[in-house]
């Protein structure tokens, strides 16, 4: 089954707004064995929308249109639909509305002699939720492909690990993670090749959450350079209150010393960005919260603040428990936002690996 994505919006074509729908839509569609064969961007014009749909109908089974739908002056969808109905008079046409679980504008689902045309609003959060519901309503049969989430490898590294099977897979980077869309019968072989980098759940935070819950462990975070991002990522998962006790954003050295009990002498001797301080932050948050395991970060996210000995992107991460923990030094080379994101995710990945390697369960702390 083939699909086309038709993205409308003059603001995208003029560069005033970036598109962020293609990749998530492609992933959702591939998970249902629907291949995106074409993507088109067009301005807010009913005539252009109509003619583009007509052009695509002979080549695909599904057309997904986003943008220009809703109670706004730039709604061009209904005008284009009227033109479409006039053109297709006498042919089998059905129409129904698509509920919007996170917004007001309803979508429209039109079927013209077997070609399904899905009209969605342009707001990514709304369009994504609505498309998911549409795809979930398709006949329930085991898809021929499966999504394997990966962390700890760049896209090109994941390709190398998968090796000879790479030509049969798609690799999609997303938020410092990689999703591999692969034939279902190859999943176990691919996971074996990827080893610890293949995640058990659909992303890293979900994976860690399942692990903590299954082992009865609680988590806390002490963050400097990540500024609370770890806590945010962890608590994006529903039910995270079962295992996440809380965290402290210790940006200033006085907070590190006064709230986390980090040694002022360690900061003086080794600097705030050091393994000694990262460990002190970890022990401090574990004592303050009573959590079983924790993560701590200290570093230089940039773009300023670096030096010859500690350039921008220098990060120390500490993970573990009160009686068993590790510290690692990293040198990331991204912009500020991505340095923070990769630090937060590497912290969670380090903790996941630590729990598995040490075989930590709640009974370890009784």
C-alpha cells in the first residue's frame, strides 16, 4: 500500500515555519506496512490542493493532507473538497469526520473509489494524534514490519551494526535516538546484532521506566548542565510517579554545596565540572530523597563557558547507588540544546546499563 503526504501552508514555503510532520508520519505509516512514496508541499490555495489531489489519486492508495483545516480565515480545505466532489460526480464517494482528541478542529476522511484522502489540521500534536487513531482503525493484522528503537549509536553506526540486513531496513533519527523499521521476521537477528543498544520499549525513557518498575527501584536526579531536562524526560511517561522520587537542579555551586552536600574543597580542587563533583551530587540526591538509584550531571552546554582544559561539551555523568556508582567523562560536540538532550539521554542509558550489569533489584537495598 502506498501513501502520499500533501503538506499545505504558505508559511512553510516561505521559511517562516519548519515542517515537523514528515518523519513521524512516515514512521506511523510504515508500522502499518504503508510506504510513503511521495511528499509534496503546496501553498494555501484551494485550486492547487484540488489539482494536486487529482494528480496523486492515480498513483497512491492514501493521501494525507495537513494544514489549512479549522475555524480560521485560511481554511481552504472545504473549498477544495467542493471542487473535488464536482469533479468526481457519479463516482463512489463517502465522507466521515475524524475526532480530534487534543484540539477542536475535526478531520475529514474521504474515500473516492478506494483512494482514501485524510484531511488533518496542521498543528503537529493534533495531526499526529488523529492520524494514529485513523491507522489504529485499519483492519487488525500483524504488520510485516516492526520498529526497533535504538540508543547509543548514530544512524551510520546502527547501519554498520545491522550489517548485511541494512538494505532491508529504514533508519530514522529522532531526538538523539534511532528507529529502525525492519521486516518482522528479522527482528530477533537485528536485536542480537545491536546488543545493548536495542531498546525494549518504544523509546529510552519508557525503557528505563519499565526496568525500574519491574525491579521495584526508585530514581532521583541531580542536574546542573541539563537544567531539569532529565526530570522532564522521565516524567513524560504516564505512571512515572511510581518510580521517580524527584530531583534538584543545582546550577550554582552554592546549591551543590548547601542542598546536595557536595564538598566545597572538591569544587575548589577539581572544578564544578569534574567526576568528584558529579559523584558528590549523586550521593547528595540519593541521601536527600532516599531513592535506590540516581543520576547526576555537571558540564558545559555552551556556547560559552568553555576553556582549553574543559571545552564546550565537556560533561561528567554519575549514575548508581549510595554503595556502588560510576562516573564517566564525555565530550559532546553539538549546540547547547542538543548537548543538554544528549547528556540527559546518555545519563538514562548509563543507568539502564548499570542496573543490568549489576543485576540490581530492590532487595539489594533491604
